[in-house]
């Protein structure tokens, strides 16, 4: 999660991104308490609206209503950009933002997504689909930095997910081993809402008395989740191609093919890097440090990288990158690319 300015003393707070759980966490921890330190009064001075069911006039009417026994009143507007679909509506919303009564704090919730795109320099970089740096609201916020804040909540990457999980478990008053964090990240992926629920379930299972281990994860997560991400990657990395091919077909009945393809590409990139480090005499601890992976992950990479020669891994990774380019331009489907890749692996 990339945080912008503090919400303290800000009149317009823009909560934006693809991590809905992260946005909700900030709302609870930082925003809902703004109208009053007294929870009872704060609730009376909080209005929640959804732009799918609200007009700009209704938003302005809510803003004109005075707070009750408090200096501030909070309005939370979800799907905020629906009120600014056209140029005229955009101008009207902008004027409304600039004419808010001094007692109003307005939180705009904007769910967004993004992907890697080539920039002017020909480099791939993550760009939001909607609220990017060229969007009028981004520019407006930059120009009104003294009275507004932009907080962007981004889903953690697959690589950073184990660390994110261990920190989240600590926030909740428990502990999660690095092996368990890796297993859970592989089982669920980057869906932070589901991960939070899974963590709560596991912490209750161990009654907050001991560290959650990988056996707990395998026991408490569904077999389908576990199969989806853990067994197939293991099978590929250990050159059990018949098993990998069978599991792939099970996975694709429920999972997004592009996400699975991304996981395979990531794994072979790590294997290639681990193999190179091993050839230089690196140990598991060196691999963990150089690749910024947890010790449990580094041990697995070390074992699996020994199943290939460096040139084999380099060729396989280059092939995955070529498939990735073809997928991006619609030349081949991710599911077909993975099937061909596994077939090619079996004869390497």
C-alpha cells in the first residue's frame, strides 16, 4: 500500500486503488474517527453515500447539513467518479469540491485497476487504468495539496506477499512462520480480503497461543486453493510434468489464466537467478538475501534449481517472455501458452 499525505486536517481525502481491504482498513483506522473523538457522536456525523445511487445535488445537500455536537461532519462517497462521467459533470464536481463548507470532510472512494504499460522511454511500468497522473482529479489534488490527500492502496505483489502476511498476523496479535506465509500466499494469491479472513481463521485455530505453521495452512485452506498454486508450481519446478499438466487443467476451471501464467513466469525467473547464484557457490542464506526471499522459499528454490542446467533455465525463461509478449497482443491465449510450455518442458 502506497500512502500519500496524512488525512489529518484535510478536507478532501481520496482513497484509491485495487486493494479494497486496505481502503476499508484506512477508513476504519483513520477516517471514521475524524468527525469526533466520541464514537457515538462520530457515528451521528458520518454520512455514507454511493454515487451509483446518489446525484451531485444530493451530495451537496448532505454537505449543507450542519454537524451534531461536533466541529466536523464526514461524508464518505463510494464510486465517486460516477458523478463526473462527462466534461460538464466533471466541472460541476470540481466546483463542489472547492466550495465545501469548512465543517465538511469528504472521503472519495475510487476503486481502480491497472497493468504494466510501456512508457515513452519504451520501458514497462505499472499504470492505473483510471486515476493516473493525467486524470483531472489527480491534477486537482496536486494543486490543492494543502487541503486534500491522496492515499493509494495497491495489492501486494506475489513476491512481497509473505512479508505482508507476517506483518498482518503481527498486527492481529499473532505470529505466522515464514513457511506458513509462503504457503498461504501460494494458496490464496493477492486477494487481501480473503487473506485477512484466512488469517483470522488460523489465529482462532491456534488460539493466538502459538505460531501458525505451514501444516496449519495446508489443513485449513481448501484443497482446491492449495492445488491451484502450490502443487502445480512444485510439480513444474521438480520436472513432474504429467502431474503439472493435470493440475493445470484443474486450475484453469477456476483461476484466471493470465494470473497463473504470471506465477509460472515468476517461478522460472527465480529458478534462473537461484541457479546462477548456486554456480557461484552461494548457499541458501545467500539466495535468500540476494533474491529478497524468505529462508523457506530460498531452500525450495535451491533444491529445485539443481534440477536444471543454467542454459536450460535461460532458454525456458526466454520462451516464457516471448509467450508473454504474444499474450499481451492477443496472439495466443495464456492457457494455450502454458500447455505448450509444459509439453516443451517434458522434452528438455
